[in-house]
C-alpha cells in the first residue's frame, strides 16, 4: 500500500487519476475492478512543555518564611509575545539574591534578565502598584 493521498483500486492498489475517479463505474486500467478506496491523511500537532521547581524549607522559620531557597526552570506563556518562553528563576533568601532570565526559544534572545539583591526586588509581577 502507498502512503499517498488519493483514490486507489481496492484490488490492485493502482492509483487512479481524477478523471477516472469522477465515474465510479469506470474500470481500473490495471486490473479492471470497479472497487475503490480513498486514502486521506490529516495531521494535527501538539506541543508539550515541561517545567520543574524546587524549594528548600527551614522549619525554624514561621509560615511563608520557611521557604529559604526556591528555583523554577521551564516554560511559561508570555503575554507580550503571545508565545512560550523559557524561564530560569532562583530566589535565595539566606544569601539575599534574586536571579531571573527569560529567553525567546525561537531566536535565543534574552528578553529579560534580572540579577539583584532580593531585598531590592519589589514592585514586580503581582507586587506592582495598582494605578
């Protein structure tokens, strides 16, 4: 059998041209059969994106302050680009560091880079002032 799209003779698998397929009773030029089958291909794609995160907690600290270190590596939807971007973020509360790099996977271009003391990292994301 062939992997091509089209109309074929059911008995000998000869590919029939459009002129022969218009008349269903026209015999196959190869074997004379009037039995047909149609082969059609359809394709649909699915993109999968993986991400992972990790945390280190210290039970000596209360509530949310227990998380002393956290990281995220993976994919996130960019509202600005309307596509997926790759993001790496590490927050280290004990060493007062915040690092984030966002890259466009299509171009390899760094869209956003932020490396600063965590104590100076405010007014971003959900912590932005509402106007």
